[in-house]
């Protein structure tokens, strides 16, 4: 299975996106493009990276992500707001990918609530 946890990098798509980020000639434009048109998993990953760059605790992130972010500058306010908005669009759209993955057992499922909580936690780290 390509998804094994509700964490931001608990799926193959997010880790693949991170590999592309590391190879991108310029990280911030790549992240901006992801926020505008990426998959749910890549938008969540981009938001998590921006939150970490913004000073949020990254203890639960993949160690390679934390290492890549170390020492990099905080993201600009407009990019943080774009991430907040992109994450909110996912939260507000029950048809968005991710909801079906985690809501398979119903809205009261612990994993679904954890996934939603992770998105809200990322948003908080961007403020």
C-alpha cells in the first residue's frame, strides 16, 4: 500500500514529492506550484515543509525532511498563506483525495480524525 500513516510523509506520493523538491532548481517556486496544482498528498507535504521552515516543531517529520529544512530561511508570508488556503480547501472538500482514504471506516475512525488533525496542525504552524 502506498499509504501507511496519517503523518505528512506517511505515503509514497509525499516522499516522491520530497525527492522532487530536493532536485528542484529553486525550492520556493516548486512549492508554490505544488500548492496551486498538486495532489492532496503533495500539498500536505509542502505545507509541512513550510511549517517546519516557519519554526514549527518537526519532531514527527521524516528525518530527511528535517535535515533538508535545517538552516533554511523562513518562507514568505504570501507562500505561508497559500499553504493555509490550500490545506483549508482540502479540509472543506469531502471529495478531495485523502478523505476517502481515511474515512473508509466512517467519520469517527481514529485515523481519519488524526489525518484531519495533522492538516490543522500544519495550518497552525504556518501562522
